[in-house]
């Protein structure tokens, strides 16, 4: 498995629009990506940065997704979101609690 | 008929050079002499000799006055060689082709053309050349030594020339190794006599000869003109005019008035003209014109060269032109503009047209003069002839006073001028133009003008104008007030790039703001500038991942725009990040990709960076000889490319190498001293390190004591901070400075997993953990010291950093000597620790011997020798000896080690006996010395 990790600076002035886009466009788009397994969109209120993780079956799917994200930097910047780190990494282990509803 | 006498020495010299060039040792010969000294005649003789020897010869002449296009002599030469396309005329192409690239292509064409039988190029009248042509000559000269190419440049010296620029620019050429200067002085009396005999067809009377000799001072043209005057007038009764111009003028008096009038018209057109053009200008038919010019041809005032005519000597044209009153000149130039336009079959010679229009602009056609001058500027810029474009923009600016709305166009023209000046390397001039434009923008409240003025100069991070650009950026932002996103993004980025790296940053994340704004506009230039700015903000060593990401984005932008330079920067940033992270495999991969881009760019700045990076890698591995060679190579490339930082980086290399292999430390010390005297105050710790490396401990210590109170002032986010921290760590250890060591240790700790290597094109000082280990040892934080040094060892091995592996092993041996592993004293564990110390010491010695590191070898040998004495003390005695060295009394030692005073006294007695000292001072001195050597 491979994951695309992103760290993003987020301008809070665009909060509502960012969340609308996340719900209505980004999550459905990511879900449709070939090889997609799971994704997390996280926010660190202390630093004001967002962290994202999208896990894929294979490296090719992860890289393809990363390229897709890279092609959207202009749209992201228009709603105050700029990537500071975007990289593809190997997933070396993963675990889900046996009682987790996502299992 | 051309008359050529004398100059036997010069001719023989040039003949030898033709022969050498044909054998593969090319050269540039600059022939200087006053007007009429016979430069061209000499060159014609060389051409005949060269042709006779089988070499190819091509002639390129610079045209006088302002109507000449850029690269004119080279265009002629390349056309003659069948390569007119080597100089691009397409503006779109100029955007992606660099001038270095362009010049290299021309050099390639010339070298190829010279390959078979040798090639002699004559560049006539170089004092009229556009500066871009001289820059191209510089590029050609740099490649002459191993070519079959002989370039002979002729230029006028001594006369007051209207434009000193070309002659000034030629001066730098005389410093090239392949350049020789030949100065043509006056002819000897015998040569004057020979010349006179040629001209008159008989031996001249002695009185005449003497008068001519005295008047002409050996100037061949002057001699010729005087003799012709005598021939025409029959005697010298007229009295001889003074000065060659007057002689020329007097000889023209002998021509019919109508011929002279026509010649004046011709002088407006230039040195070369056609019968048709003069006829059109004078309102005569071509036949009548040619008939009227016949006496001038007969008197050799002009010459026919195929279809065109040419003034035999430029002085004749100058004299005739000067005879025209201003109003008549303007009128004739206005007519000449019409003639030039109507007679151009295909492409209008825009420079000549612009020249005639400018000369006649006061008559009311300033608007058109401005339009055509701008077109000439655009064309020159498209040819990357930035100096020539700048000249045209200056001429355009001069025209504005003649236009009712001229002032409105001034800022835009000034900014265009500034861009050309900057690209030609004239930074100060460019900044002056920017400042004037900004003043105008400020006065009219045009934020866009101030913003553009603030962003013309790029990459200016360490120059006298940096701070002024920074201030202008702030002003521009206020004036823009969010009205123009692209400009705002660029100005924000420039604001970050020009911030003082030694000042604390007040506003965080300005680069991020620039990046966000730039990304939202999609403008590639703004995006790249913002990436540069963001990178500048992140060079503190703590944001390596983000720097890797920015590098990747720049590479992507390069793919999107086809702009190789963005990719080169992207790879550079990633190389720097991997260098700092100590990731060898990734570093090698990135270096390979960078090499591919550099080969595409073929620019000296990038070759310099690539070669410097290769030198840094070689140095890291301890390949000193190769590193030295590459560093020298990089310096030569950097200097050739006019890169100001090349000499400094080279000094850093020399300093690193000197401290490791002992080479040239005296010269390094002098150079470093010179740098720190004018550089930032805290750079003095570098000087202290070099002094310590030379064994000048007292000088180094005095310097160290002077700077330690100010160490905290070194800004943490400056890229040099880690380098400075590592240097300070070494000085703390060298001078047993515990207080500073504690502060330096804390400051370096966040960088424990990094390398002391801010940029990949400068030498690495190995892993930060090595310095942390040294400091922890000094501070007796034994466990931490062990961890840092083992981490350093692993890092050095992963990076293949032989010299730093040796330093680390030496420090490990030292640590294990000072503080054997826990449980030491009991036979087993103590013996194990000792063996490990020996192993590290042996390892250090082996590497030092293999790589040739004399100072490390000496330290390791001293440590090796010291082990005899050290081994005799028990661990408890070691502890007591340490406290004796601190100057503690027996009672204080007993208190510190929680033992009876008597026991402490016994330990001290045993120590004295074992070590063979008769005083506590001896123990203290031994212990302190051992700490320095291990």
C-alpha cells in the first residue's frame, strides 16, 4: 500500500467555502480514484495547518492521485489552501481495531 | 590602388599567428591606432597572406553612428560563412534561449568553419561596435586557444570618440590569455619616403619630404592626403593645413561643387551608400548621380565595391557630414528615412530607419521616430543584444521631450530600459532606471509602476541595492492595495527574497502569502518568484520536507512552461535538502537529474553550481585532489560567467580542504581574514577556526574571546547558522569553554539528525551529531556524547564521508578514554571499552593515512601515545585527576566525590606516583592536555 501525505496551510477566511468544496467535490472525487482505500482529512488548530492522508492499493494509483492533486494547486489557492508538503510514502503497517465500525 | 608600406614587424607577427592558428593555436589580435594609422591596410595585407597560405578569411565591419543594428559585424561574418541563422531574430525563441547559449552556438559555427584550413576573421572599426558584439567577441576569445581561428580586431584609439563604451568594453578582452595587442605608431622617415615614392611615382624632393614628415608625424593617411594635395595643387605654396581632418577637407576643395554637394548627401546615409540612394536623396537621376560622383572616384575619395559605394576613409565622411548645417542635416535625415523605407525590398533596416527618424525628429516626426526606435529596441532584445536594446530605449526616452504626451510613456520605457540593463549585467544602471520609474509612479500614484520597478532586479539577495529594493516593495504593496494580484504576489515574493538574512524576521509566512496569491493567479513568473521566496524563508534547516516539496513544484512548473531554469532551481533546492538530510542515494539521483537540466541550459551559472556540487561530493568522500580540481574548474566557470559569489565559494572550499589536508592554509588565512574584516562580525569564528587549524592557538583564542559575547546575535534562521554552530562547537572544545559549549549544544540539538551543509554546492562539515558529541564530551554528558557520536558514525558511513568518519572515530576514542563504558574498572567491561577506543583510534588513523589528513593523523597519534599514561589510572583516580585539574583542594574533592578527605589525599598521592609528577599542577596540565588530544 502507498499513501499520499499532504500538509496544507489554510486561510481561515475561506473556511465555509473550503468545507463545502471538501464535502461536495473533493471527497467524492477522491473516492472515485482507482485503487483508493481510505482517506483522512485532519486539521491542527494549533498550527492552523491541515494534514491529509489518502491510502491506495498500489504505488501507481497513489502517484496518479498525487499528480491530480498537483494539477489542482490553482483552484486550491483560490480558496486559501496551499500545499507545503505533498509526498507519496510507503505504508509499512496498518491496523484497525476489531470493534471499529470501519472494519 | 591601395598603397601599403612599412609595418614589416607587425605583418611578420600576424603571419606567424596565421600559421599558429592553422596548427590549432588560435588567438585574438587587437590592432589599435589613430585614424589613418593604416589598420585596415595592414589587415588587408594579412588577408592576402592568409589566403595565400590556404586559410579562409572573412571580414565583418562595424558601422559608424547610431543606425547600425546589433551584432552587425557578426551577422556579416556568419552570413559569409553560410550560417546567418546562428543569431536568432525570433522574439519567441529569445525567451527560451539564453545569451550564453546563443554565443556558444556562434562559437561552434566559427570553430567548425576554421577546422579544415584555418579561419581569419577581421573585425574592422571595433570602436563603433555595439556592446553585444563585443560580448560575443569575448565568448569567441575564450574558445580560441585550441581552435584554428585567428581573430584580428581593428579599433581606433587616441581620438575622442563619441561613444567610449566599446573601447572600454574591449579593455576586458586585453586581459584574456589568447589576446595580443598591436599598437600602430607612426611610420619611420624611410617608410614615409617609400610611401611618397609610391604615391608620386617618383622620388620626392627632400624639402617636401621633410615637411610632410614633420606635419604627418608618420600617420600614413595624413602622409597620403598631403601628398595627394601636393599632386593636385602642384606645390606646397598653399601652406599646409594642420590636422588630418583639415587636410581631408582641403583635398575635397579640389572636387567640383556639385560632387561635393552629393557627397554631403551621401555622408548622411553613412560610410556605405548606393548611387540610387544618394540620387533619391539629392533629387537626381541615378545616371546623373554616378556621373557627378566620378571625380570623387577618380580622386579616391570614394571607392566602388560592386553595386555600392564607400568613402575610402571614414574621416572623409565625418568631414563632409560636419559641413552640413543642423537644419539641412535634419531635413536630409528625414528624406533619408523615406529613402531607406522605399528602397528596402523585404525587411526594413529598422536601426537605420530609427536613426534617420531620430535625427530629424525635431522637424515633427517624433511620434514615428519613437515607434520605430521602440521596434529597434524590441528587435535587439529578441536577438539578446541587451546593451543595444538599452541604447535604443535610452534614445526613445530622449525623444519623449518632443512629444506632447511623452511624459506618460516615460515609466514604461524606463522599466524596459531597466530590464535590458539588468539582463546585460549592468545592475547599478538597471536599479537607477527602476528608481526613476518608481519616482514617477509614486508621483502619479501608480502602484503598478512602483511594483514593476521593485521586481525588475531578480536574485539580488546580497548586494548594496537589496535593502533599497526591499523598501520599494513595501511601498509598492501599499500603493497596490490589493488591486493587482499578479503584481502583489511578485512584490510579496521580492519582499521576502530581499529581506536581510541577518535581521530577525518580523512577519512570518510572507512567502506563503506570496505563494498563495501567485498560485491563485496562475501566472508562471509570479508562481516561480513566490516559490523562490518561500524557499528563502525555509532555509533555516528545520523545514527540509517543505523545501523538498517546493523543489518538486518548481520542477513541475518547468514541465508545464518549458522553462528549464525553473527545473534547475527545483533540483538545486532538492539537492540542498538531501545534502542537509544526509540522504546519499537520493542526493545522487537528484544530482544526475540536475546534470541533465544543466546540460540543456548550458549556462555558466548552472555549470558552476553543478561543478561545485561535484567538488563538494568529492570533498565529502575525501577525494581531495579531485575536489581541488573541480573547485578550480568551478571557479573558472563562475568567473567567466561573471558570478560574484564564485570566488567566495572557492575560498570556502580551500578553507575546508586546508583544514583537512593542510594545503595552503597560510593563503587561506589571509583570504579569510580579508573576508571577515568586511563581512558579518560573527564570521570571525571562521577565522578563529582557521587560525586554530594552523596551530596559532593564542590568536585563535583571543578572537574567540572577543566574539563569544555576541554569539546569540547570530540569527537562527540564517542558512549559515548551523555552519557557524558547528564551528563554534569546535572552538568551545579547543578552548575548553564550558559556558559557551552548553549554549551551543542546546542551540544545535534541534538539528541533531542533519548535516552541517546548508547548500549542496558548498562543502559539508559532516553530521551535526559529530559536533553535539564533541560538546557533550566536553560537558561530561557521557551518555549523550556516546549516542551522538554513534549516530554521527552511522551517518558518515551512509554518506560515504570518509574524513568525517575519521573525525567521529577520533572523538569516540577520546570519549571512551575519558569515560570508559559503565562498569569500567572491573576487568571485563573496562577492557571491552578500551578495545573499542583502540578500534576507533585505529580506524581514524587508517582513514587519515589513506586520505592524507596530516592534522587528524597528528591528533590521533598523540591520543595513541597518551594511552600509556592514561591506562595506569583506575576509574576512581581518573575522577580525582579531573577534579585536581579543576583546581579543587583535597577537601573539595572529598566533598564532591562523597569520600573521606584522607581517601582523597591517598588517591592524589597514587596519581602523582603513577604519572611521575611531583605537583598537582603537573596532574592538572596533563589532564587538560589529554582532553584536547584525547
